[in-house]
C-alpha cells in the first residue's frame, strides 16, 4: 500500500505547504478510491486528501457504511500524521465505528486506529435533536 500512496502523492497540489498527502479508501466490495490534498491561496478552501478520497467514493455512488478501510500517507514527513478534525468529522459521519484507519510515514512506519479511537467524542445526528 505504501508504494501506491507514495506514487499517488505526486499528484498533490501543495505549492504553499509543500506537504503532499495521499489517501486511498477501500470499499467493502474491494473497489478503491484515491484522493490527494489540493491547496489554494485561500487556505480555508483547500481540501485534504482524506476528504478528496471519501468524496470520490460518494460521487461514484457509495454510501455511508460502505467503507472498509482508509490508508493515508504524508509523503514529505518521516512522522506519522493523522487526519485533521474536518476530515475526522467526515470519517465519523460516513464510516462505521469499527473501521480501521491506517496512517503511514514516508519511511514505512504505520499506525492503525479504529474510527472510534480517532473520534472518541463524535458530533453526529444525535447531537442535532
């Protein structure tokens, strides 16, 4: 998986941070969807690779609960970085709580978390009543 992520990271558009990130989500039926971070001068409207990959799957007809795994790599860091809180909110909304999320360093180190571990205090539909 790390080789796929490293190759995918080359598609990142990150002229400001120079921090290339790539994500692959795997669906329960085995189909894979990719995403990279895409920045722009108005930083707040940039998109992270996790959301790009997830929205790619949704745009192709997949639904909440169809996600099996998420794999994410920060290609320009030898540290393992996890998802920002905007991405965690989207993950929490669309993934089952027991789905495994894998985060890689560019040296091949990997850490795995369940959605429930990465998002221990979720904001979800129950908070809207």
